[in-house]
C-alpha cells in the first residue's frame, strides 16, 4: 500500500477529528459544506474532506465565493466548482457576492459578504457545519494583530474552532503542511494576490512581522501564539459564563443596579457592561474598550458626570442607583 505523505495525513486527521463533532441534521443527515477559494489551505481542506467524510458517515459539499474583486474571479470560481464535483463533493455551489457599499474597509466588507453567503448556503442545503481553511499560521497572525490593536483577552483568543455553523478543522495544522499536501496530491493551488498586498495589515504581518519573530525567537513562536489563543479562549469562555450569571443578578426594574455592579470584580463587571450594551442594541463591531470604560466610570468613578454615549445612538446614564438607557 502506498505511503501517505505526512502533510496529507496531518490534514486528513484534523478533518477526521473535526467531523466527529458534526451532529445529525434534518433532513440532510450528517452533512457539511467546505468553503473553498482554491487557495492551498482551503483546497487541502476540501480534498481531505472529500476523502474523509464518506468514510466517516458524513456527506460533504463545497461552496466557493466569488467576490468579484479581481479580474477572472468568476472563471476561477467556476474552476474550483468543477474540481469539487470531480472530487466527489456534492452539492457544489458558486456564491457571487456584492462587496462594494458595505461599511468598513475592503477586508471587513469582503469577509462580511463571504460569511453571509456561506451561512445562506448552509441554511439552503441543510448543512450542520461550514468548514473553513484557517491554519495555525492564520491564528498566530490573528493574535499578533490583536496585540497591535491593544485587544483584551477576547481578541487574544483568536479565531474559535467552532462558532455557530463555522468550523475550523485546521487551526493546529501549519500553512506549510497545507501547501505540501496540495503538492503531494497534485493539486494546483491559487495564490491570492491580496495575501501579499502590503496595503493590508495581515499581509504585512505575514510577510514581515511574523518572519521577524521567527528569526528572533525560533520557529516555535507560531505554535506558541496559536496555543496562547486556545488557552485564552478557554479562560474567556469561563469568564463569559460567570458574567452571564452576574448580569442576571444585576438587573433591576430600570436597568442595572449600581450596587450589584460595584460588588463585582472588574473582569466580570466589564463583561456584564459589554453584554448589556449589546442587549441595548450597540453594534458589537463598533463597541470598543473606551465605551465600556465610560460605562464602568458611571459605576466606579461617579462624580455626577453626564451620560455615556454608545454606538448606535444609545445613551446610558445613572439615575437613582441604577444604570439606565436614557433614550428609551
């Protein structure tokens, strides 16, 4: 029997572990979709899924998203779809999205459009999960970007292995292994020019910052950054559960009780305030550390100051021992 190349085995084993968590769905049974751009990471993931899924009692399809941002994108998406069908993935879809006109920068707009298309495809086909090709290197880059932004533990926890329908099987697999797996399988991967465009912060981290860290600290820094994300994510999940219970205890008829909030540790209190602000309608992407600090000051540094303004036109003030949404 032919020996399987170690990178191919690494990707297949990661997919096999991930598929164990996929539940039965109705009426599709155990069914997943692979998001595949044609790049090495997602192509290696799709090839491994095509091999592993039928042997694990899971049906697998493929969806490729055409963002329409580069010349020839439609032809490339069609080529990825044709390859997916030849690999035995079924169904296979091309999702064409409109990126322009969305808020945020081009990266954020493309990501939002892509995830909307993937969620829609999953719902339409009854998929229990959408598999994404993010690798250990992507996770390390995410942690570095979070550090540069001054993000707290939630940012440092990086990309979750599972959130809703999105499942990332390759977070413990290196980018080098996905490239080697494609080479071993004779798959021609597409190189996205955006990945090397210095206009994007992630591209600069990939090309300059992370290699500099590796040169200074050794190759283990990538795995260590990814491990930091996993450890931090576990702590964040625990603190979030504690904060959810604390939020329930802090509620009052008007809003949140300042007295109850004052008795909480800062780590829990700020999570409670963040969660409450989201409940009031503050958009998560716009709700920043400074907004939560302003809310916290109404509790811990009360000097009769005015209300705190949150994204979405939400105003929160302090009244008679409570934090209240003053523009209700």
